[in-house]
C-alpha cells in the first residue's frame, strides 16, 4: 500500500505535464484531447513499470514531466504516420499485389486529382446537356484499343467475371476445362465465383489435357456460356493440350452459346515490341472470336484497380442492365485515371517513358547495375558491421500472375549477416528494421541473404536519405 502511494507521488500530474513546452507544442500539432490521452497512456505505462520493478534505483524511478511529455509526443508522432504511406518496393516483383500493383502514370494522377477536387461530367452528356452514362468516359477508348464493339468497366477483374457469369449463365451451366479452374490469391477461386454467380460449373477434359470434343460433348440446352481462363499464375507443362480460344469460339458460335475469355492481366500492346515476351493482347483475344473478354486495370495495363469487359454490343448491354452492375461500378476518381491511362496507349512509342509499369519492366539492365554499384556504399554504411553488402545480379518478376515463368535479369544489393550464428534472426531483424523506416523498404529474403532488387527504385536520393535514418539499435 505504502509503496503504491509513493509511486503515484513520483509521477507528475497530467496538468503539470501539459504545461511543459514539449506538451504545448504537441497540443498545437495534435490537438488537446489527443495529447491528454497520450499523457494518460504514458503515465499509466510508467506506473505499471514502477509497480512491477522491485528494487528501482531512486534516480530512475522519479519521472519528470518533460520525460512523460516527450514519451507522449513520440507516441503521437508514431501514431500520426499514415497507414497509406509510400514504401520502396525492392521485392523485385514489379506488380506486387500486396504493395498495390501498378504505380500510376503522371497523366492518370493529374486526372484523378481533378476528379477529386472538382465536379466533372461523370454521367452527363455535355453535348446534349442531359444525363449521360458513366461508362461513356472510357468506352470509346476501350473499343478503339481492343477492336471490340462495346465495353464496360467494373471494380476489378474478379467483379468483371462475376458480372459476366451472372448475367449470361445464372441458373444455367458454364463449361470450363479442368486445366483452367484457377485460384488467384485472396480467395478468388473459379468454382466458388461460379457458385456465387448462380452458375453451375461443368468441368470438361482433365487437368493436363482438354480436347475440342470434350467441350462439344457438354454443350446442350442448359449451357449458358463457355469460359476460357488464361492460366495467369501457373503453367501446365509436359503432356498437355488445351483448345485455343479461336477453336472454342467457332464451336461456341455454331452452338449459339457465348464464349467468355478471362484474360486476367490483359495487355493492350504487343509487349514484344519492348523486348518483353509476347503476351496475348486483348485485341487478339477479341479477334479470335470471344464474345466477351475480361481483364484487369492494375496488372500489365498499368492503371488503377478496375475490371474491363469488352465484346459484343448486345451482351455488354445485358451486363449493364444487370442490377449487380451498379454494385460493382467504379468511382469517378478511378474512371478519370483510367481514361488518362488508356489515352497513353494511343502513342505506343512513348509508352515506356510515360507508363511506370512498362518503364520498370523495360528498365535497361546496365542502368540497374550502375544503381546497385552506386548505392552499395550507402547501404553498407547504414546496415553496419553486422552485415556484408554486395552488388549482385538477380531476377525480377512481373508479378500479379503475368507471365509467371518469365523473369527479367536485374541487379540489386545482397545483405549477408556476418558472424557464426543467428544469421537467420539477424537477417529477419534487419528486414524488420528496414520496414520501420519513415518510408519502409521492402526486400526479399532468399538464399540466406536479404536482397534489395533495384529495378523499381526511381528516387535514388530519397532512398539514401531514408536509409541514413536506420538506427543501429534497431538492427540488433
Ligand atoms: C488476376 C486475375 C483475376 C482477378 O483480377 P483482379 O483484377 O485482381 O480482380 C481473374 N482472372 C485471372 C485469370 C487473373 O489473372
């Protein structure tokens, strides 16, 4: 009892702490209620610490008002760091789903900013002065770039597939090859999406081989559509056979059943012209005869999260009449960013300059290597004697299931823990310390090293400044 009273008496009162210069400054930055709250937390923590300490030295168990004010301010500062803050993506995966996929083009950022700040003709026909359609902002561009008759846009590609399935095959069957019953990370599993869309899944063929006759045998009065899914994030190799979309399209047409081709990533240009591996373009998928083609906005296309559906006019009109469309539609900010991104595709020669995703994918190896050589000393200095830094060759990935078996030769810095033991712990500790920086640095651990792949590093100076704040104590 006695010791409790004496402990309390050694902690200054909230009023006393509030009068300190540090607390006064905190009040102007964070507001009085937040500061009072933080002081209460800090004093409570101090009380708990003192209460639990048995033999505390007299000097150490007296708490000054300034110390509590400083603790409270530090807590408020840490808490004020936004969750949505920039990180350095040095994972080597350009389109990293967990890091927000595509980074937008400047033109898209400007368009989105205007859309946020001002009123805009979102569903308003400026020529006629009447209510217009939301999709009109991007429909023309999508048709122009894909050769499709009509187009619409929803929240993401998962939504695009859901809407198409529900509209064309609710209460009916959808035929899919067993080799294409995909799962994309985060619970997007084709069979489950089908169930939610009210569609009965009819699997044809086997995991490794599906023939045209397998599709033909299942087409009947209950068939709502045939679904072709691009194997985005895996490859089936060896004794395999799948039916090209063109052949399925012919079969579908002959049977009066629509073909939906889910391209996943989808690209609007031939990537081979930039030295990358050719990935089927949306225009090619449309030309092959798919009735509808779906693809993502924030994968290879390099725009904001969105799902596009392009194809036959009459089918797109049906999608737009589905009440689900309203629930899956996108907002004006993204629509504006999409329009600006799509416009960039009208000039493919300047696309690598303007579209960050393509710029990073095509970044010259020599440039990344030079960056690694330049940054090595700064990384070595910041990470200290416990780690050896080495400029290395490494391999980047496109990510988001695009071209899964392709890697891009890249360069970076490998950090090895020095010392006989606890190397794994030391590396994990370093990776954690890098994540606590003002702008967290995210690398990847591979072969007993922390690899910082520099392909996606654009702002070298900011990286060095940020790294210099890595504190020694955080590394241990
Ligand atoms: C990525 C992907 C999806 C999901 O797209 P989101 O835009 O992430 O919703 C669906 N199908 C395929 C084949 C994909 O690759």
